[in-house]
């Protein structure tokens, strides 16, 4: 703006010089001033062009930086998606491994549950048997002692299956008992054993 004002003054000075027909000194002075103004105008123009080049270079660098930043954001986004996919896959594998650790073999797990049920049933039966034996065994022992006192027979419980062995302690002599139940009838065995019992009280 200052350069244009100076040119206007210069023009007015030249007009006044021409109209008033001033001396050559004033003309030289005005021409010198005109040269200075032109020089300042060229300097201003060169400065403006330099600033414009710098601005354009800066804009180019900023644009390149933005492109680089956008590319980095896209690259980071891609890496983030890959990491999320790997994390999801790892979570699924972890859940699968936990399931396998808790229940490695479904068939064995079912068998284990069945065994637990069987064990619980056996424990219940054992309790029931214990309750029954607390009543039955004393009664059975009483009956066995009663039979022993009446029959006076000492049984051999370790004999072979199918054999009936023992010793009858009679009034005068002890008599061995040796009967084969596979060859003798139950009636004969019963009659024989009752024949050993002393009927005298």
C-alpha cells in the first residue's frame, strides 16, 4: 500500500513539474525517488514471492504430514483389527481349554456321575443293612445259641460246600458228623440230626 502511495506522489510531482516547468534538479530528485520506489516495489514483490513459496512449501509439508498420519492411522487400525481377531481367537481357545480341563472326556464324566449315584445307593443300602443287623444279629445269635444248647452240635463252618460237618457232644461220647448234602436228601439229613438230640430233659 505504501508503494502505491509513493507512486501517486511521484505522479503528482511529475505533473507539477511539467506544469510549473521546474528546474532540472527537482526532476533529478523526483527521478531518484522514482527509482527508490521501484526498488522497494521489487523488493516487496520478491519478499511476497518468497513468502508465497514458503507458504506453498509449508502447505505441501502439512499435506504430506496429513497423508502420512492418515496412512499410519489406517495401518494402526488394521493392526488393531488383527489384534482383536487374535484376542477373540485366544479367548475361544481359552474357553475350550477350560472346558476340556473341567470335563476332558464327556463319556468319563457321565460314567463318573453314574458311579457317584451307585456309590450313594450302596452307602444307603449299607446304612439300611447296618440298621437291620443291629436288630437281626442279636436275634440270630440267640437262636443259634438255643439250637446249640438243644442239639449240642458244634458246627464246622469252614468245610467244603455241600458238606455238613461238626461234632455232636452227646451225654456219654462226642460223635463226629460228616454228611454229603449232594448225595443225601434234606429229609434224611434233618431226621438224622434230630435223632442225635437227647429227648430226656
